């Protein structure tokens, strides 16, 4: 059986070894991979000018793309939500979001099929966890979204791991994919343009600190106290707020990158002035940034709760208290309110169809 060459997952070293085993110069590997990433997941064979035998061998040995578009939703605000089907039939979600600049876009990708964290207000949690994504499947999302951005006349500028799954529980594959996506030798996005988000898995944060890939870290806190947080995020029962922020401190010290604190405002749950003051007190003396999110309702939660978005007056009062306490905070601009933009929402709709 002829060896399969998967350019979505291969590093330069892996491709060099494969070419050498075929009797060709390994120096062709870097050019092939640069061409592949430059053309968003395809190869312009004519521009490569490879030896005839190598081109023929590669054309019959390349693995098919690891992801295929199963469904697409487009919002009036320019947001595009993709449901991507994997080779085993499972599905994941990825999102393309227009930037403030008309020529740029941001993307949100997944790290797992489903999620085991069980966050009560998250639609992904309702379908449970199935498996980790491979490096190739993560890279495949990036390239699919880069093609979507190009078709919209935009350049993919920033990438966040805030889709389905907990990246810290698939850290090896995430870091390998980030290296390929960000590396000037391959994807060329740049480490400063990548953010990995976690619900606060401390061993993962410390693993990221040890690896020190030069990317940004976001922590989904969602409550300033352990009791409220444990109701919303079961992971809060394992790692308390103080421990999580200490791990974030370690990452920030090692990386030099300010950590972002994600906080989704839920009406009557975590949006009181007292909770805002507690959040500000937690961050006193910390060079961290609070990113406030307006909740996109997804129906009944795992615990049977119908969470609601905090009203505008309450949200404005909350951010005013956080800022008065000395913390830097802003609202994330809502995206895709007229489509299934919340994480796991489109996948859940398709699974019920």
C-alpha cells in the first residue's frame, strides 16, 4: 500500500523523512508545505516545479482534507458559522468573524468533538464529549476558514481556541497545530495572533507555561466566587478561583502576555454590582483584562435552567463597577445573533434534525 502524505498534519521533518524514503531530496519538503499553506490547503503544482516523479508520487499519495463543510450559516453582521464533518462522520463547529477593519477577520476553532466540561450554560455540553481532534483536523479548520475569509475579501488575522472542547485537555495536539498555523515556515499567522481559552484546567495552564509558545491565554471565569462558579462550571469544584488565577499569573510572568478573563453575564446569576466589585478585587494588582460577554440563549441547560442575557442597564452597571475597582474591562461585540452562533448550537440543531 502506498504511503499517505497528510500535509495538514505533517511537520517539515516528517515530510522530509517521507521524501527521503522515496529517494528524493528532503529539501523539497519546505517548498511543498509553504505552497500548501499559501494556497489554503491545496498545492499549485505548476509553480513548484518538482521533479516529475515526485509530483506524480505526491499527487497519488496525498490524504484528503480532514474536514468538509456540512452546513453553513451566514449572519447579517458578516459572521459565518461552519459545521464541519470529519472523516469518521462526527461534526465540529468553526466561526469566521469580520474584524473592525473591512480587510481582516478573526476565527474561532474547536479542539475537541464535544466537551466534557459540562458548563451549564453552554450548548456544546448538552451533547457530551466524543474525542480529541487530531493536529490535522485543527489545521484543517484553520485552512477552511482562511479560504472562507479570502472568498469574503478578507485576510485571516487572529485565531482563538474558543469553540467546542477544552484545549488544555488536548494540549499536545493543540500546541503542534499552533506551531504549524503560526510558524513563518508554514501557516505564517504568528504566535501573537493566537489565543487559547480554558475553563481553568491548572495542569494544562502549567503545561502551556512550560511550553511557552508565545501565544495568549484566556481564562473563562464567569464568576468571582467558588460557589457560583461551581454551579455554572463543574470544573470549578476541582480548581478554585484563587488557584486558577495563580496559574494564570505564572503563565503571564513566563510569557509576558496579559491574560484575558472571560466573563459571560447571566441575568440574576453573576451580574450583580457586588459580584462586579468582587471580580475587580480579585484582579487588583494583576495586569489582566476582563472581556465581558453578552449571553446568547440556547434553551434549557443540563440542569434545566433557562439562562437569560443580562439587560443593558445591569450590564453597564456591572462594567462600571469593574472599572471603578481598577480593572480594565470591555464588552465583546455580539456576533451572529440571528444565526446559531453560540458554541454547539448549530451542531445541536443538526443532530436533532
